[in-house]
C-alpha cells in the first residue's frame, strides 16, 4: 500500500466546508475528547496517518469548525499540544 502525500488534484471538501484531512482531525478530536483533554499533534498524526506538520497546518480550520469543542493551543515543549474540552454553553 502506497502512502504518498502528493496530491494530483484539489483537496476534497466535506459538506462542512472542511477538507477531508480537517474533517478527519475534527472527528478524531470529537471521538476522543471525552477520554482525554490534551492531544499532541504528533500523536494525532500517528493515529490518522498524517504528519504532525499536516495536523498543525489544518488545526485553525478545525478550531473554527469545532463548535461543540473548545480547542486551544496549549504548549510547544516537544511539539504542539492542544487542549480540547467541551464548549461552554
């Protein structure tokens, strides 16, 4: 199985206006936010078959689309960490 990151056409866009990568990251955060609060870009990337750079580059769109979650950049000690909590009502 070839895992090329090269794209031959425009990125596909989900109905939410997010790219496929962004939608995958958002779904990952939604699925795991009940179990933990802090997410390292590198570990999200490992679980989704992306690079940490791809995760970081797509997080601003994810943050904007995650209405039910509060997502904030938390730390940079050994890669970016994101704090994810349920949005305040």
